[in-house]
C-alpha cells in the first residue's frame, strides 16, 4: 500500500516529484533546511528532493520505491543519508530550540507548575482593581490557555505574534476585513473552495476587485500589480491541484511595486514543519488548525501569524470585536 498525504494519490506523488524541477520547489524547500539562498538549493539538491520524498511518503511499497529511485537515483529512501529534520532555527526568528524541540516543549507559567496546560473554562476573571488592571478580564478577549497556544504557535511559525480563531476560514475572514471598497486583491486561479466562495462574496457585495491569475508564474502576478493592490493572497501547494508558488519572488515583487500591499499565504497544506512563509517575505500567514496542525480531525481551529506589530493589533481588534475566538472540539 502506498500511503501518502490524503489529498495525493499514488501516481500524483510520483508526477509531483518528476514534473516540478528543483528551482520551482526551492521557495518551499528553503524552509525545511534553512539554507539562506536559492543558489544553495542547487548545492543541496539531493537533500531537498529527499525531503519531498520522505515528507510526502509515510510508507512505500517496493513498486513505488522503485519508481522513485528510478526518477531520483540519488535519493536514499531507506533513510541512511537523512538530512537535518526538522530544520534548525531560522536566524530570523526567536526560537530557543530546534523545531523538533519546540513542537513538544511547553513553557508554562502555571502557578502550580502543571506540565500539561490547564484548560480555563471561566468566562470572566476577577479584577484586582475597580477599573480592571488584571491580565485577563473576559475570555472573548483572551485567557491563559489561549495565550499559551498562541505563543507556542508563534514560535513554530517563526512569528512575533499569532492569534487563534474558530476555523481556517475564520482566520481568512479576519484578514479580509482590513480591505476597503475599491481595494484590489490578486489571488490564484486554483483555490480552496471556501476561499473562492468568500472572495466571490466580497467582490459582489463590498466593492473589492479580485484578480485570479496563475500564481505559479510570478510575471502573471506582476502584470496586475498596481497602486490599488491591497493584498496578494497565495496558496502553496494549491488546493486541489497542488500547484507550487514561489512565495519569495512574489513577495519581493509585490513589496517593490506597492509597499502597502500585504502578501498573505495560506500555509495549511505544508504546516510550519515544511514551510514558514514569513521567512520568505509574507506579511501574514494563516492556516486551518483542523488539518495537519491538530492532526486528529477532532477540533476546528484557525491560526494567523505575523511579525509586524501594527498588523497584529489590527487583527486582534477585529477578533476581539467580532467574537471570532472560539475553538470547537
């Protein structure tokens, strides 16, 4: 049995590895081994291709293994030449440890030293002063459990700040609320259905203009970038056609042509284990926590992360004002 990530079939993964040259994958693979430039990708090509082979395949039959070895004879599917995994800390973030450690390490301020983070179910919190003054007052605004989750997610996403909401679409809803009538959004021609539905609604009802282009070609994005571009919204790999987008090139181009344009990346398909879009120039990254972040399909959650404090404050204001906080389990 050839078992891979659920949205891929046996032939798809082989085609995926064969069809896409390493230059097209460099923006994504760069996050895995933390090499500083695209030129270094070529020097470590076997390791990068190994990452994609081993990350996407959890168990391979002899036939599948033979097909991959034929396509990439230098890839060691038995794991004898395993590259660093997960990646060491990026120089751009505040991680104290490698990602593998951060994923299991819990830094709690629980007054009793609990190793497992308590789940606070209180709607309100007692105040020390009549006018407030305590760190928490109302759970819609935050509570210790949520704060810990957000700080932990910020670490593994290489972000200064992360916020959690009730779903991945809830996260995108928060992000799109910064748009105003007349603003233009550039996005892909292959999108998750929920994303496409929301953008279609916004275009029909709020005066926002949405351009759908082939985001696998940065020149197609550049052709529609202009002074009214408020957001460049990317998915990579796209859902459902698994198209690869060069985040770094598009982010650089967008910021050069319009410094006010925000580059937003849906990182649900890869998770922080394989990609950190903020390191590649994105302004905001969001994910559905329902998928690989939780891993068990037993919660509904969304996360959005950023390094710019002003963006973080805007996102938090929207979340707190609209009540988009709850995570469903």
